[in-house]
């Protein structure tokens, strides 16, 4: 789940219709979870997302996005049964 601080930043950026985020982190797991939540939330809101990241982290982020979207697809299918 994305942290409250990130949710507030996203709301502020939405209100002014622009913005940038620079994210420093000490805990890689929390960072990756927040990045994935940020991306998913942005896509749901119809926002444009530009993520500048190294190849190793992009691979980890893509894997987490694939898992998350698969879980969400499974939930949607279960609701439609």
C-alpha cells in the first residue's frame, strides 16, 4: 500500500495538473512497493508517468507490476462469476 505522504503528494500534483517527485530511500522493499503503488494509482487516474530508474530496479518493478496486475485480473474475474 502506498504511504499517506505519497497519496498527499499525488493529490497536490493533481490539483495543479503538474509535478515532479524525487524519492530517496533506505529500504528497497518499501521503495519498490511505493513505486508500484504510485504507478498503478497514476494509471487508474489517467495520469502520465515517467520513471527514471536503473535496469536492475526496473526489472524488479516490472515483476511486481506483473504480479499485482495478475492478482487484480483474478479478483475481477472472481467478481464476474
